[in-house]
C-alpha cells in the first residue's frame, strides 16, 4: 500500500514538473522545475519500488545505485546545460528575446 502511494506520488510529481516546464516563460525558469521535480519524482518512484516490489537483495541494491547515480548526474547535467546556455547568450536572445542573461540586454532596462 505504501509503495503504491509512493509510486503514484512520484508519477504525479513528474507530471507536475512537466507542466511547470511548459508554463514557465523563459529558459532559465524552465530549467528549474525540470531539474528539481524529475530528481524528486524518480526518488519517490524508486522508493515505492523498494518498499512495494523489491523482494530480492540484488534488485534493491540496483535500485539504490540508480538513485545515487541520479542524485549526482541530474544536478550536474542541469548545471552544465544552464552554463552552456549562459555562455551562448546571443543565440538564446535570438530565440527568446526576453531571456538574456545580461541585464543590459533585457527589455525595459535603462541601457536601451
């Protein structure tokens, strides 16, 4: 029962993160729900599998290893994507005009 609740909670959180990505106005605010919700959703799903479905020790160890790997790779990937976008700010500004990382390039600033 608890495992099923955790599984559904993880799926709901992943769906909420996807909706958050679609609702945010620019790249820098879109990357936030993508990074946070996916990590927590995957953790809840794996915890639900550990509690509800894992009867073998080897399977439990594999699930814990996958979660540990995700905790290291997801924030690193999010940071790398954000850093690459920040460094190529001119290309980002062409796609989304209000998304410039440089405040002097944004609309409504005194330097226009």
